[in-house]
């Protein structure tokens, strides 16, 4: 079976010192690099927001980061400004082996829709194009690693399983934000969706 490694959002803003730092986010970089040689394809995803993105608390008067808001497509967590297009925070962690990547998939670039998943934006209908890329390359099996376990890795893994890919999440090569039980909910949701936890 043709296999791809999907590396989710290993960017400066999700690593210690970044705007939306995930605890231990940079610890996983050497292990991810070491895994790349085992795959037919390597895809990196990059959270890539316009400076006035609607997921930023700064765009909503009286709202603070980590509060919730109702968007046209449903509830949305508000985040600190992060991964602004072209910024140092949006760049990949300097230790990540980006040379090995066949494809870089940017997501979250529409001002009014966030995109946790690498497959569909948060309205759960707008495709990012990644499914087509993987299918036209004949890829059937995916291993996901990266940041954050309970948001972008989780939504990407569940969507990939729903699309019929054979999906494994290597939780040892992921790190979580863990907001109000979001990690436990994500683990349960991934298992329900048929995602293998490796
Ligand atoms: C992510 C929150 C906001 C992630 C991206 O990569 O998990 N989380 N944007
Ligand atoms: Zn984001």
C-alpha cells in the first residue's frame, strides 16, 4: 500500500516561544524527521491566516483568546493571533526537514472560515484539495504526526478516516493544547472514527 506521512502544523507559533505555544511542541521534531524515510510521500501542512482572520480574538470586540463564538458554520474557539501569512510565526520550525516534503498544504487562508482539518475547512464542506492530491498519487494509508493532537491532528485524522483512508495517528509524535478536556474528547472521537492510535 502506498503510504504518506502527513506532518500537521509544525510551525514556530505552535512551539515554545510562539503565539499559540503547545507544551513540548518542538520535542517531536527529531522523531518526525527520522520517520520521513519510511514513507512514499511526505506532506507538510501549514496554518496560514490573513492578519484579520476571524478565528483571532483580536477581531471580536470584548472577546479574549480561548473564549467561544458562534460563526456562520457553528461554534469556534477564539485564538491569539497566530500563523499570520508570511510571518516568522507561520514558518516551519527550523529543525523540521522541509526538504523531504513533496507537498506543502496551506489552510485557514479564508478570512471568514477557520480550517483545523487538512481536508475540509471548519464549515465541514469546503475542500482544501488534499484528498485529490493523495488519491491521484495512489496513496491509501496515512500516518499523522504534529500539532496539535486535539485540534488540527484530530480534525484531519477524523476527516481522513471518513474519506476512507487507512489512518494512524502517532500520538508520541504529537503534542496537545488540552483545553477543557479537548484531548480526551479528541482521543475518543478519533477512536470512534476508526483512526488507529499508534
Ligand atoms: C491549530 C488552533 C488554531 C492547530 C491551528 O494546528 O492545532 N489550533 N489553529
Ligand atoms: Zn489557526
